């Protein structure tokens, strides 16, 4: 399935440490460099987010691995709370560099470089605060740099239409004031510039076709721990009772709502259907704003909000769903994503209702239900179709799990990463 995506990156030069490890027959150590390990960044879901998935996959293939990055909400290096991660993620060495007032200054960069012990530096996200620093580190230490791109960062700022055109006075403020916009390392102007440096990486990985077409590299889909997310270990009726959902037909959105994720379209579809026993259960909340509260205030009759749950409890939560919904809207941000909630539902053998956006149709592969994006009417029709023959929907859910185990498990992710590193 993935062999059609060859790497386009140049051959790297090994560091002395990497060559020594190679000659001993040992796996090289990998440092995953993350720009934001705070509760608003990669730390918000613990073992569920991409850098932790990459680390778990590398560990399964015998690579020593660590995650190193900045955090604005911790006192110093400390592991993520065990309650927020699953057991494999809890075993990953995590080194956090505290930031003074949230700013990445020279001292923080120096601390980061001293913590990077890997023979290979694997930068997570196409940002100056991760990939840019990895390239800077390579100038002195000559360690191969890999880059993982899991978002089109510029899409949050208008994408290809973004322009920075200040007048001289504004430029001076942005450059010279302590809170000036250009003092932030991940300003969109710098994001645009950095896109031209992708070819400087020794290897590039991403997780979907949109990003692969834009930046090249190798597609490594997000892997799911299909042993943790195993429906045979959970009783749906018991889960519904435990979370106060008995008596409802549960549409579940296991993630943080954002406008581009299309939750409003599902709620408008529920307005069309007007069936009181049909509920949308939202698991999680936005770490950035009150968008989820806005949804609850507008549609209190449809929403049950469970709030953020520990990652290790998520399989039990998802077991309570009748249908997992992934209603992405047709936006550049959505096209550039691999929704983790999609494989949450697939692994748990749940019927999936999603939209035809990005790689979602190819990930599902005819094992779920698809609606047109930005179409509450089509979503309503698909919901009716699912519950009109729910036995068929459950059979599709079983096929979705089999597909997830074959193509989108941590083991599948590990095998593809090993093939890639073996070519270094």
C-alpha cells in the first residue's frame, strides 16, 4: 500500500557515534525533537499524539529513543503524568526544557542541544523551533536529521495566500519590541521560508498524501495500539452505563472540537433528524479557546460532553459509542491531517461516519460510511442509513478493525520506520 511513496531526500553523512553503533550491529539512538511539549502542544494527549506514536514504533523495532522538547508549563525536565499516557508511552524517556515566560531564548536552545543524545535527530513538525533547530544542531554535531511533517503549518495562516507586508513602522515594532511578532520563532513568515529547506533533511516522513505531494518524502501513517484498542476487552453496554449514556444512540466525537473538524455539521444534521434519543458525545475539549462551550450553549439538547479523558481510558470510552463521527470540513487544514479519532473508531470495530476529505476515503477503504463535506443534509441521510440496518454497520466496523490492524497499527508503523532507517 505504501511502497509507492519513495523518499526524495539525499543520502546523509553519519555522525561518528552513529557509525560506531552501526559497526557494532546496534540500532542508532533516535532523539525526537518536539517544539512544544506543553499541555497545549504535544503534551495534551500524552501517548496519543504523533511524536509518542513514532517513539513507540521505533522502540518496537529495538531503537533506543527519547523525546526532547520545550514546555512553557513545567518547572523542569519531568515525564508526563502516568495517568495521561498508555504504558508504552510511559516508558519513553522524556526530556523537557522549561521556557522563561514562554520564549525560546539562547539559553533554552543551548539546554536543548545538550539534551539531544541521539545519533539521529528526528524533528517533529516543519517549524523553526523544531526542524530549524535540528538543522542548526547538525552544523556542529553532524548528525543526520529526519523531519516528520504532520500538518501544513502555514495553512493556519492562509496557506499559499499568506503575505507579510508591513509598513516600516510596523516592521520595526515586530523586530525590536520584546513582544514583537517577528521575535517569535514560528512566525508564519519564517514558516514560509522554512518550507524551502525541506530538501535539507536527510529523510522526510509524513502521514498522508496531501502532505507527501506537497513536501515529498515517505508516508508513514499513524499507528494505533490495537491491543489496547481491542473491542473484545470491553462491554459496550457496560461502558454506556458507566458514562451515563444508557438509553441513547451515541454518535461519538473522541477529540477536541475545532471549526474545521465539522462538529457543527453533525449537530445541524441532528437538527434535521430531530430524534431525542440521538446524542453527540464529545470526548475532550479545546486547549485554545471556548469553542466547545459555544457548541454546548447552542445545541444543549444534542450534546453530552464527557471532557478530556486519560488516554489509557479511551478504549473503554469509545466502546460506549454506536457510531464514531469524523466529519472534517473541506479546508486546507483538514486535508493535511490524519485524524487520530478515525483509527480510534476503526480499532474498536465501530461503524465510522466520515466525510470525503483528504485521505479519509483511502484510510477507510470501503469499511465505513462517507458523506460530502460541509453537508449536514448528507450526514443526516447517512445517519439514517446506519441505524436502518445497524447489523450491516457493525459488520463494516469489524472490517474496519481488520484494516486498521493490517495497515494502521503501531506494528505496521514500526515496520515502515525500520525500512526507512535501514536506508540511512
